[in-house]
């Protein structure tokens, strides 16, 4: 009865039926349910997934809190480490 990706119908009669169906159904509508990641097999896989998530957030937040001079020092240290390998 819905149109597209969960849009409500335009026709008032279809809209009324859609509202009744949504309010009387046992499960929540698809667009309201949060996306769930597949359950990890063991604890180490779970912790690795959590660590990757934090790592993606951490770098951006770190750049926002560092001063220009601190960023320059970190970049210089990284460049020296890269050129030292050669």
C-alpha cells in the first residue's frame, strides 16, 4: 500500500488504512527500526569492530582539537618517518 521507500499514500482512504495498519501491527515500521550489525562470533571480533568505529571518529575529533602548531609538529614527524624508510 505504501509508495516508494515508506512514503505515505496520497489518497485519504488509503492513508487512513495505512495509519490503522501501522498502529495495529505488532512490529515497528521498517523505517523506524534501527539498523543492526550482524552479531559477532566471538568477543575479539566484537571488540575489533568497536575499535574500528572509534578509530574512524577519533582522527577527525583530534584534528578539531589540535592547534595549528600541534598539527604542524605531527605532520613533520610523520614526514620524517616516511622519508627515513628510504
